[in-house]
C-alpha cells in the first residue's frame, strides 16, 4: 500500500472486506514494528518494503552493533529539522533489520517482566506528582481503576494482574493528558489512548503478534479524523521518550 492508497482508504465511508484487510495489515505492522514513525512514513516504508519489520537509521543500527550489508538500499522517509526557528522537512535514509548483520532477535522492545512494567509506569506517575495506590474496591464498583482529582491519585483494584494494571494505568494516563493538555472530549480521548497504550505495551514487551478487536475498533472510529489518528502515535512516541529518561 502506498501513501496515496492509504489516505484514500482513510477517506472512504465504508470499506470492502478486501480494503479493510489492507488497513488491518497496515495498522498491525505500524504498531507492532515501526510505531516510532508517523503514519505517512509508515505508508512509505510499507510501500517500498512490504515485509519490513524493525526500521531505523544507520547510526541507530550501529549503536546496537549492527553493520549495513553492502547491497543495502535505503528507504527514504521525511523528518522534521529545525532551522532558524522554523521547521523544515527533509529526506532521510533508513534501513530494515534484514539489511544489517543483525537478526530479528535484536528487538527495539524492552521485554520487561509484568512487575517491572508496572513499576516503570508507577515511577513516571510519581515523577509527574501523581500517586498510584493499590487497594480493595467495593464489590459494586464496576471498574478496576479510578482517578481522584482531589489528591491526584490513581487507585488500582487489588487482585488485578500486574500486566492488566499497567495497561489500565497507561490508558487512563493518556486520557488524563489528552483532556488536560489538548482539551479532547472523553470519548475521543479513550479511542486515541487505545492505540497509544497498545504501542507502549508492545514496546515494554507485551509479546502479542496481533491487535485485539477493541484496539482495531478504536482505529476505525478514528480513521475519519486523521489529526486524531496522528495524535495516538505522537502521544505514544512522546511517552516512550519520557520513559527512556527514567530508565537512563
């Protein structure tokens, strides 16, 4: 799927099963392998190399001990460069892992245990002056997470698995940020956060090779608003940068 095809599919009101399959594949590959790039750049990467998985620049591969193969042909994407206080988009060259001496065992994912994932997100919250407390909930309370604006605290239901707690905390954090920083209404924020949460869970080492139906549904509900769709990737990537600073 090239850039033009991708954006024409996004504009369609109703999709055939064939076109829906194309978008499903596109979305899966974006989120599982190259969420650090924009949707536009993902469309370019998948058009030039449909089987691309982990894609980075030459310097990024060299930092991981990778060496480009002699016949490696670069993929050209665009990247913003600040010049004299203005932003200019320039062509940059990137390469798939198959074009290096590394194997797919070298993954950009962190592969953390569920307990470490929860500890990392909790540390982020506390640095942002948001408390995280695990406690018993009333049997009648239907949810497993609750945010109190009074004491800036996320309360998580005791007995919930560490993996589920991480995902719940991530999703609510994204919704909280979007509503406070961007003024996005709750329903839209929840759809955007579904994609952002899936991106982060994959990066932390979720191990899933498919996207759950709820995340796909959020994608299709957002597809008519490209700006909101872009936000899901932007929030996910911004959050990854913040977490990297904590990891050191």
